[in-house]
């Protein structure tokens, strides 16, 4: 039985107790008709309670037999009062038996019915599922929990903020993750105990938007606990370094941090930054420091859990990748994970395209010794089309040439962790992926769009 259903059951029993007290008063004062009317209502309430328990626990559940006996005692007392053929002493005895049975029912509901927790996970891009997966696994393994993974649709945005095409990636998740359709899940009916989200922006992302129903401010009304876990990890920052903290503050001031009941961030230092940022923005509103200290928890990122659990020797490597990776003797070349970010293109425009062309040239010339695994940010296409449409043709032509030439790997699959585990080092723009490489102890080199390998 769900928590809210058990609360309903307990509320019904509380109402029955109130009715019993009124019935006793009516009997003592000779108001037989009023007592009979309340007994009829007790019968109806007991039947409703029985239907609820039968629906959740089964028709043979122990409390059902108690409720049937309770209904028999109600009927017995009703007949004694209606026929006016019994002594007051007998009526009081029947009423006492009725109260005893209600005590048994109350104790059974309290002790025999276990609460099942319903937890819903609402990822949108399959490539970001790793930010929730370890939490889902722990929930799914709990015998008292029902976990639902419900991928939600998202939309690209036009420059004016209106929605463009819709995307749904429910078919791109790992085979071991059971998927529930967002179209068939009734949030109002289910009212999950916990909802996990990893998209923080609601309507304020300029490039994409999850379905408006799944904005954090709307989801809050369907659950007692909305939990936000960022889909990214950031480079660690000293909370006392004001300049570094300024770079992190935009990640703190987002709708999900405001509306969620709990926010789980990657470290204690990051927790301090989130707390200080929200206090600076809102002061003593919502309860001040104590409110944010209870709300924001530095428990670590599931993304780190996932990447540390992904073993190179257990990977399924596509055949077309092996053609790029393997040397003639069968050994692997050094594999470099090349990451190009949304922010890099937005900041450097055409200069970044020239930088990328130069990077491809260098790795092509050294392809016999080193394999390049290019994994662009999954939102680059939508971002360029929305915010830098003049770059799109040149970018698309460069991407197509790289893929058709076949000397390097182009990875647009949802599984980023495979690429991280397979590669030997990171090269590219600043990204949350950098932190994951650092956690694994692998080398990291940041690219500079201002520097080319040739004049």
C-alpha cells in the first residue's frame, strides 16, 4: 500500500472513532434515529476501507476478515436499536464489542500493512541517464520500492523561444532499464512519493525545453518530495575564491534548485557554494541559511558512480570503431576523447570551426599511432540552429566529411561512459566530462581556440 493510501485508511478509522463517540452519546440520550443513521454510515465507511485494502493488499488480507466481522457487529447493534427489544445493558455490550473490533482493525492497519514507496525518474536525454542511474538501481533493488523510469519528450527552440520539433529517446536507454511511457502514466492518480529530475531550467533554456508538464514548478504539486540532481559535474571550486565562485553561480540560480525539496550536488564544497549563492539571492526568504542547509546535500554525483563502474574490458566495442582503434598487430592505438562543447562554439564562432579543422588535420596525419574519438555535445546542432544559424552549414559539412572519411570515430550514442572508459586521455573544451577523467586519473588537455598548430 502506498503511503497516501495508508493515510487514507488511517483517516477512515479516525472518522469511525468519531462516529462511535457520537453513537454512544445518542444511545445514552435516547436519540435512536440519529444513532441508526450513524451506524449506517459506519457500515458504508467500513466497506470503503475494505475495498481500499483489498485493492492494494489482496482479498485474503487479514484486515479484510476483521472488517467483515465489524460490519456484522454494526448490523447486530443496528437491529437491536431498531427493534427496541433489547435492554440498554445488552446494547452497551454490543457497542463495546464493536469498539474492540475497531481497535483490532486499527492495529492491523498500523502493523500488518507495509508502505510501498513509489519513485519516479524523469530523464529526458538518454545520454544524461548516468546522472540518475545509480540512484535508480538502489531504488529498484529495494523490495519496498516501485521505481518507474519515464523518459520525457523535449523540444528544440526557435530563436524567438517557440518550440520546434519534439524529440523522444525512450528507445535509447540500456536494455536493463524498464521504460514506462509518459503518455500512459497518470501523475495525479499515482502521486509518486519521490520524483527525480536532472533538468534544472524549466522554460529558461534558450536552446531546448522539456515538456512544460515536467517543469519543476509543475511537478512539485504531484509529489511530496521533488529531488533535483544536476546532469553535469563541474570542476571543483574553492568556496572562498570569489572569482571561481562567480563561474558556478549560474548553475545554482535555476528553477529546479528553487522548487525542489532536495538538491543533491557533487561535493561538500559545491554544497557550500549553492547555499551561499541562494542566500545572496534570496536573503532570509524561505527560511534563510537553515532552509538551504537542510535542502541541499553534498552526497556526490551518480555520474561519477557510473563512470567508475564502467570497465574497459567489459565494453562492447562496435566493429567500425575497432577498424579505427586497432593496429595491424591487433593491439590498440592510444585513444583520445575529443570533446567540442556548446559554449566553445558560442564564444568563438568561426574561429572554433577553424580550430576543429586543425585538430582533425593533426590527428589524421597521426592516425597510425593515435585514434581520435570525437564526441560533440549532444545539443550542438540544436544550439547552432537556434543561436548561430550562420555557422550551421560549415559545421554540418565538416561533420559529414569527418564521418564519411572514416579515419576517426564519431560517437553520438547515448553511452558517454563507454567512450570515457575506452579512451586514454581527454582533449577539448571545458566540460563536466573533465571532472570524470580526473576522477579516473586520466590525462586532460584543454584546447585553446586561439592557438593553431600551423600559422
